[in-house]
C-alpha cells in the first residue's frame, strides 16, 4: 500500500481482506518507511503492526466500562475491564499473533452499543461504525439480524431504519471506492466471495463440531447426500432463528448481549471454515 497506493493494491498481490483494515496498514506502511531503516525492519516493524490491535483491546475495555456504568451502576465496571484486559486469549490474538480481530470487535461492540440506545444521532453514528466493521471483516454481517430485530423491538420508524441502512452501505461504499482502481463494479462482492472460499475445509484448527469429523477435510464432502458446508449453514440458520425468536420474546438488554454471544458461538461451533480464534468474538458479550 505504501508503495503502490490503494488503487493498484489488489492487482499487485494476493489479499483476501476487504479494505477496512487496509487503511490502518497503509498508515503503518508509511510510518515504517519514515521511521524504520529499510535494511533493518526487525522488531520495530512488528511492534507497529500490532499496536492497532492492542489499542483496540483497550478500546473494548473502555466500551465495557461505559456500558456497565450506564445500565447497572452496581456492577464493578473497572473490574470488568480488567477481566477483559488480563485475559490471555486477548493477548494471544493481538499482541502475539497481530491479528485484526480485536479491531473488528471494537467496531462491532461500539456499533451495537450506539444502535441500542434511544438517541437518534448516536444510532446514526452506530450505523456508520457498523459499515466500517463490515468493511473490516465479513464476520460483522452475522450481527445484522440481531441489530435489525432490536431496532424493531425499539419501534424505530421504517424511515429511520432505511436511513440507518443507507448510512451503513454508504460508509462501506465510500471507504471501498479508493481501492476500486480499474476493477469492475462488483469487485467488492467477488472479494467477499473469495474470502469465504479461502479455506474450503471443515475446520481450520477450530475445536468445534466439525473437529469431531476431522480438521482440514474438504467441506464439499457429504453426509446423507448433503455437503458439510450446507449442514453447517442449516445449523447456523436454526440457531440464528432461535436467538432472534428468543430476543423478540424477551426484549431486554440481557437478551441483546446474550444474542450477540450466541450468534458468535453458534457460528464458531457449527459453520465450516472456522479458525480457532473466532471463538474470541463471543467474549465481550459474555462479560456484559
């Protein structure tokens, strides 16, 4: 990115990530060229690459504290943040592996907290942040049904629902546009498809239901004439339907956050192509 810019990026090398986090990497690439001698990237380069995820960990802790103080003053909010920040799973994903999952989780958590409230301007900001989350990793799309059902429970007018959806799509499209270059109009949809098909196996080291069948087996294999991939989608669909029904029947904030945890755990347990670290997405919701 630092060398060729966003317009030529996807044509210059293989990358199955959408553009959301690439803005962060673009900045890191520019800083790296300015601050780090080309002949000795070494540890400083790795530190720069991991700083955004570590900052996102801290940001998630701040969101957890704000949520707890707003909705239940009796909860020891600082202790809640410490439980998050001192969790070894959090360190491994960001500080050790340098993955972007904590950045995605920060956007998702912030969007869901803002969309949950009664303030119209904050809901608009939440919709914008949700667009950024979708452009960071496609896993953010799993939360769309829960957010939608919650907005219906809160009796948000149809006109505002349409406006929030337009904000989400508009932010994603605006941020993706500089990366279009000479690609066709549907390049982002094809990129998401490529991302989904990158690991067409039962389990990518995830200890879930498909690990019982065997990890790294093609998910095109069949059971009772149905592909493993399809079985996973059917089970995830059943879990999603049950979570939405339960949230509709018990429209409380507890149902809202447990619904988020349930969606993440269901996807981790039953969808194929899961990495081991994807169970992480449920942790902030379980703390709430």
